[in-house]
């Protein structure tokens, strides 16, 4: 029975430290003993980049790029793409401002 009680106490302590750690990082307070890790930035693989490039090249070869209707549609699609990206960036900045996480980020070179 004592082993089970010790395990339950350890689980409660772990839960309490997890809760305390998450609240301190959200509020902007830092604990000098705690080490926080950050996710690696996401990037496309070179194969994906090459596949997109080749796909666009094949699509351009199949389309008549002198047709004014196709050119107009491509322009509108590009403008819509730029607007959507800008709206997404505004949303991300707004969310980052609301979170207001002032945890210092340290980067160490290998």
C-alpha cells in the first residue's frame, strides 16, 4: 500500500509542477531553474519544393498563356493568395500580442 501511496504523491507533484510551469510561461514570469525547450521551425523539404516547381511547370505547359481569360484568372488568384497570406500574418501577430509571452529565447550554436 505504501508503494501505491508514494506513486500517487509523485503523480500529484508532477501534475502540480506541470500546471505551475505552464502558468508561469503564460504569464511571462520565468523560473531560473526551469529550462524551456522550443519547437524547431517548420520548413518544407527540398523534394517538396522541387515537386511544386515541376508541377507548376507542367501546368504552365498545358495552359495557353496567351489567353486573356487565363491570365486574368491567374492574376486574381495571385492577388487572393497575397491577401490571404497578409490576413494570416495579421491574425498571427494579433494572437502573439494577446499571449504576451516575454520568455527570453536563447539560441546556442552547436
